[in-house]
C-alpha cells in the first residue's frame, strides 16, 4: 500500500525502529515527497495527531511502506450540555416559568 495525501496512518516499530513502543504515533499524510529512498522505504510529510485528532506537530518521516497500518478512525468528541453532562444531543432546555 502506497500512502496518499489524506491517509491516516499508525506509525510504530513495524514502520521504523524510531517509532517503537511509546514513540508510536498517528500520522495524517499531507504529501508523499519524491525523494530518493531505499527499496521499500518512503518519505512522508504530514501532521502528528493527538488522541482528539488535533494536529500537534508537522513532520517529515522516513518509514518502511510494509510496516504502515491504517489508523483507527477517530471518534468525534461528545457534546457537553449546559448542565455539564455529556450527551449526544442538544443542550437541555429549562422547564417551568421563565424568570
């Protein structure tokens, strides 16, 4: 699988030893630079994403194509109502007379 712009990848020790263990990351590909690389390796430019799916750093990485895996889809954060309870719907409406 050759990555393409927009792909969301899990980059870990299978892709390169520099991303092994707790250095693994979720990476959003922005471009695939046409730079010289060894057979089976590739340069990728993009953004490292945090647990909420927000970009935290722009990076260029050098990885083995065979070690790249699609990242699990990010779940959008749940909305919080005005009363502070998490919900999937709109904020609660007040009942009773309006002051």
